[in-house]
C-alpha cells in the first residue's frame, strides 16, 4: 500500500513538472516586443564595494563596451 502511494505521488509530480516545462517553452517561443530603452539602462548602476557580484557584472559590461568601441573604430569584426 505504501509503495502505491509513493508511485502515485511520483507520477503526479512528474506530470506537474512536464506541464510546467511545456508552459515555459510556449511562453518563451511567443514573440516578445521590447523597446531599445528597455534593453539598455539609461544610466549605469552605482557600484558598491561590498557587492562583488554586481561589481563584476558592471566591470564585464564595461569591458564589452570598450572592446565593441575599439572594434568599431578599427573596422574589424562587428
């Protein structure tokens, strides 16, 4: 009897998981309209010395922008 209950719970959880995954895929495949202002922040976030994760992301973004600017000036890859 206990085995049957465990198997039924596992089947229900598996079904819920699959329904959720299908719903996420259908939402992701739907076309999303975004504006250029929504993609890039108008002002950079202030960097806190105590927030190392945000600092590393901001530094990465700065380096990416510098490389893109340098490539644009040099006329190399886009």
